[in-house]
């Protein structure tokens, strides 16, 4: 049975392991990133503009963005009511599901589940007021692309991505170096950076790159794949749709 390294945030690990095992993989888990609440100086303005009906589009780039936005509100039901007067944009199906679950109507979901996919999908936005609620490490291409199209863009960071460290991380690295990991699954650019940062801290960076290039490295999205390539790591699997399920399916299809 092939072993896949799953490095997603702690909140996603149980469902990720269940999915991987249902498709015939064994797993080793070590969350290379995790998420914590964050409220920046732009959040109150975001809420006020939504409540006053001054917003044309609201973009959520993850299910976490939805959750951490609602957690900060004293009257979430009232906010949702006004939010439904705008065009709500979800970056992908999981974000759409999280929004719909709490009664938010999703108007737009791009064909390609990425920041660049969003920019390409949304048209006729010159002069439109667009709000983005996302993480502290959101891709700059989203804001830049919308501004180039003539939109008025406000961004608020509603959660922060951190790099956890515990015995699971050193265990993963040791098993990988021993050749016990067949597939390395990366779902974000920061996950790659944190993994390689750990390898650097342990003094095994060159060795782990060699090992990874002898195994299968899977990545969700071109930005993640580009970061891996920048470290000299060959990406052998990249699904067309940017979901973890599609990544696992692609690995299975290629008999990784």
C-alpha cells in the first residue's frame, strides 16, 4: 500500500485521511500549516460597507475565510442578510459549500479554482466595489488583477496561517528520508515553504530534495508547483481542479 504524506491544517486531517484510505492509500500526517484567528484594521470597514449596501462583490477564497469572518460578528444573521444583496464569489466548491451551509447565496464560482482563475472569470467590474476576506498569505495576483480591471478593491485578513512544530514533523521527515513516503501532497505554497524550512532546520534539505525527486510529488495549483520547482523538486501530479479530493484521485489514476 502506497504511503501518502498529508500536511494539511489540523481541522482537515481526519477527513483527508479518511478520503485517502478510501482510495487505497496509507497515510502519515503532520500539519505543516495551521490557521488562527486574525482581525486587522480593515475588518470593521468591510462589515460596515456590507451592512450599508455599498458593496458589489464579496470574495471568499477559502472555507476558513468564511468561518473566521462569521466568528467575529456580534450579529452574523444580520450580516448574512445584507451580504446576500451583493454578488458573493467562492473560489471553489468547498468554499461554496461552506457559504451555502449558513444561508449565503453564491453568485460566482470560477472554472479554475485559483486567484488567477477568479480574475479571469469576473468581468465587467470597472468601478465595482469588491471586498476580499482571506488569509494573511493570500496571493497578491488577486488584488492586482482586479485593480487592473478597474475595480475598487478592499482586502481584510480574517485569519493567519502559522507553521506548527511537534514530534509529528520530525517523524515525517525521518520516514521520508528512510524512503517510507511514496507521495508528498502539497496543497499550498506556504506548506511547501514550511516543509522545506523544517528540512533546513534539520540539516537535510539537499537530501530530502533528492528523495522527493525519486518519489511522487503532487501539488494543488500552479503557484504551489512553481514554489516546488524553485527548490529543484519535480512535480509529477497536479489535478485540473484545485481540491484535495481531485489530487488524491489524480494520484490514484497515475498509480503513484
